[in-house]
């Protein structure tokens, strides 16, 4: 037996009103340098004391995460940001007041009060205040900023349930707070406020349109526009890895719906002729359109939020099947759809634009 294996405890908690005794117990694990997974309104996070370099390092070990990919510090109030960031601009304060608690992570100048393991050596730090009673209660009780990436094995789709977290991390972390299904299903928007004009490094629940509506200048990182380019020095180190990916190769087909369907049918019959088993990820309205394949639905085309909620679970479901290849319908990259399209593009081994 591996003597390093941890006994991972699973505590069920009420997501609106978590039992104080359980939160206390979980916070004491964090205080002792341990790892606790918890639900947020985006996906499950894997938390450690953000001021304890050794504890933060063990997050990387548990996830198998490359050590050059920095973590977000989760806070329970804006004062914590003032305490640990190098500087807080007026724009940063305005955005935090507008969108917190909520799915926005702000990248601010870093400070030496936070161990370098959190920022992976960058001179900036990301902060976020999650909109979830369990997460907020845990951070408050711990009394420290909680460093937390998504609670998945690195490279896998982020967990939207405690079960996903358990599958990936059992034996490697101390505890999981099970608060049921996480809310949105995709991770927070990562917004770099250290540049002259704010840059969205990762699209998420707070959209480009939401930020512009406040009269705030904002641009998309070039990797989100020219997403097929492999950027040599991405500003968000997490952007350079294939992510959110099921084990089998995934071909993403983008474009007008009718043409996407035709392209998938064409590819499916070509792969079937090679004896391959084909999975298709599609809108629920298109479930019957791909005979001879194993179809899994995620949401409806006209409702990006419904696709976001189901996407990671659908990607994980393909791993329980023995498909050789997955063909996925694309999503229109506007509003929350940009976040969904981004995750699909990052999960894909190949991206095809369907043409009429
Ligand atoms: O919704 C979320 O953000 C979830 C929940 C648990 O809060 N967390 C999450 O963390 O998705 P993670 O570690 O899986 O993704 C954090 C992203 C990575 O792409 C990382 O590179 C980027 O944020 N990031 C963190 N600190 C940064 C920094 N100082 N500068 C640029 N990018 C940073
Ligand atoms: Mg992640």
C-alpha cells in the first residue's frame, strides 16, 4: 500500500446553509496545510491555505498540474484583496464591486506577502470571490485567502459534482465538501488588470459584453481570437495546455448548424468505414440526427447557459464509453457562448470549419 495515500472524507453539506461544525472541521484541515475540495458557483475547487507555500505545492502534486500554471486566490471579502495584492486600481475596485461575489477573477500586481507557489513566479496574482455559501463559509472560517484551482486531475474536464472530484482525486486530498451540482459549469472569467487596457485571458461567466456595458475598455487576449495559433508566451500560463479533454481525440466542427450536421455525418461515415466507433456531442434537439453513432447531448443551441452546465459532464461521460473518436458540434462564440466555444476548442485535437 502507498503510505502517502490519504483517506479522503466526503462531507455532504447544504449548499445554502452548510453546517458550521463541518465548515470548522474543513477549515482546520486547511489551517494544518491540508487539501479540501469545495463547490463554487462555477466548478468545484481544490483549496489550500494560500499563505502556506508547502500546502499550495501539494495542490500541484495532487492534480499533476505543471508548476508554471498559477492559482487563483479565493477571498471572502474585498478587504482581503487590499491586504494581499500589490496594488488595487480604481478599475479593479469598480469591477469587484460590480461582479463580486461572482465568476470574475481579477489579475492584479502581486506582493511578497503571498508565497511564490501561488503565482508560479509571476509578479501578478489572481483573486476571486465565489458566489457560493459553502465556499464563502470555508474561506471566512479559514481566515486566509484560499488558493484553489479546479478540483480535477490536470488536463481533465473541470468537476461540476463532488463525484467527479472524488473520481479524480480520491486518496490524494483530505476532504470533499459535497454541495451538489456546481452552478454554471464553466470556470470564471480571468481578467488581466495589470495591462493598460484590461485583457480577458479566459472567457467565463462574466462576459466581454457585461464588462463593456460598464463603460470599461476591455479586449480579448489574442489567443482567443486567433485560437488556432499556438502562442509561444501566453500571458495566462494555463492557456498553453490541452485542457478539458476526454481521453479520445475530439474533432470540433464549427459553423452554421445545418452545415455542421452535414460535416459530422460525412466524417462519421468516413470513420465508420475504417471500423472506428464514433461518439457525437450535440444539442439535445439533434440527438436523432446521427445514426450509427453514440450521441451525448449537452444543452440546447439557443441557450449557451444550458450547454455550459452540461458540457464537462458530457465530456467526462465519453470516458465511460469505448469510443475511438468524438465529433462535437461547435457553439457560436458570443456572450457566454465564447466561454463554451473556448473550452471546446481547448478540448479539441482538431478544429474544422464546416462549409456549405
Ligand atoms: O471558476 C474558477 O475560476 C475555478 C473555481 C474553483 O474558482 N477555478 C479555476 O482555477 O478554474 P484554475 O486553476 O483551474 O484556472 C485558473 C486560471 C489558469 O488558466 C491560470 O493560468 C490563470 O487562471 N491564472 C491564475 N493566476 C494568474 C496570473 N497571476 N496571471 C495570469 N493568469 C493567471
Ligand atoms: Mg482548471
